[in-house]
C-alpha cells in the first residue's frame, strides 16, 4: 500500500514538468539565432540599470533589439513591427515605455510586448542577467 501511495505522489510531479518551450514564431518575422552580451557598466548601456529605461541595440535579430528594464527584470524585443511584412517603415522606434511602429502608428508596451487590437505581440528574446552583463539570445 505504501508503494502505491508513493507512486501516486511521485508520478504527478514528473508529468507536471514541461520543457522550456519558448514560442517565438511570427509569420512576418524570420527566426535568427544570435547571442549578444551587453555590459551595463559601459556609458552607452548604463541607462539600463534604472527601471523603465530602454535602449536600441542594432544589427541583431531581424531589425535590431529593444532592451528594457521593467524594474523587476529585463525584456528584449525585436525592433521589427510584428504585424507588418518587412519593409522600409517596419523598423520601430522607442517612444518612452512603448515601441512605435511607423507603418501603422501602433504602440507596443515594452513591459508586455502587447498592443491593443493587434494579432501578434513584439517578438521577444530570452535575457539572462549576470552581474552587470545582460545576455540576450534566441
């Protein structure tokens, strides 16, 4: 009886675990593999040490990266408009705590990556923090 009881407790623990699946698919944006380390001790990136600040980091991802300090962690998003095919206007700009798509004037929150009424959120990348170094990767 004790064996069955132990099995009833242990089996749900293993079946409840899921692998670290990270869905980053968007039909408008290709998936690129990259890793970039950002040293926040450097003057160009020191603004990231303070909450609600963002930087644009070019030449990574599809159209560059937006890296944002949420106050409780960091978000990294692609700077390409997620609901537009790649074009001359599909590189977004930072507007305070939002990212602005000049194609359709949509504003996406850098806290959540969402925009009201839009099908796809910003393309998000993984962020690891190691002291003053942020590692952003896909």
